[in-house]
């Protein structure tokens, strides 16, 4: 059995400490996610240009739609993640005001900006994956024929 000497924090203090750790971990995870999507989408765009210029040189015209659509998707991914970073700041600022006004937890912290951020994060990942798959399809199609 634990005594107050071996465990000086109360259960509520331990939960508050754990909650603070979860918040910090969530923030770090969010930053890593944003960086990863930006790096992968930007890298895929750069790689596709190098691939087109130095390796393929003369792509098969019937597969150019794959390349063009992949560029659109990768650009959308970058745009979504950049807007999501901004909407995340807005959500945090709104949540701070809501807490100061005593509105949380009666209302969703961050309001519509928090929802917008979540949607943009999903869209950035989705368009990244689609863009990479289309780019792979373009590459394979040009090598196989």
C-alpha cells in the first residue's frame, strides 16, 4: 500500500500532471505531423520534377494526366497543411478566450477553427497519399512501355 511518503501527490494532482503531459505530447505530435506532410509533399514535387527532367525526359503523353493530377494533389496537400497551421493558431487563441470567459467545457474549445484544423489535417494526408500514388503510377507507366 502506498503512503503519502512514497507518493506525495494526490490522485487529482497526478491526473493534472498526466493531463499536462498529454497536452505537451499532443502538441509535439501535431508539430511532427505538419513537418512530415510538408516534407513529403514538397519532396515528392521536387523529386517528380527531377525525375521528369533527368530520367524520363520525353514522357508518354497518354500518362501526363497522372503527373498533372499528382502535382495538383501534392500542391493541395501543402496548401491544406499551411492553412491548418494557421487555423490551429486561431483555434488556440479562441480557446484561450473561451477559458478566460468560463465557457469551456460548455462549448467546444477553439470552436469552428478546431473543426477546420481537423478537416484540413485529414485532407492534407489524403491528398498527399493520392498524389504520391499518382506519381508512382506515372513513373511505372513510363518505365514499363
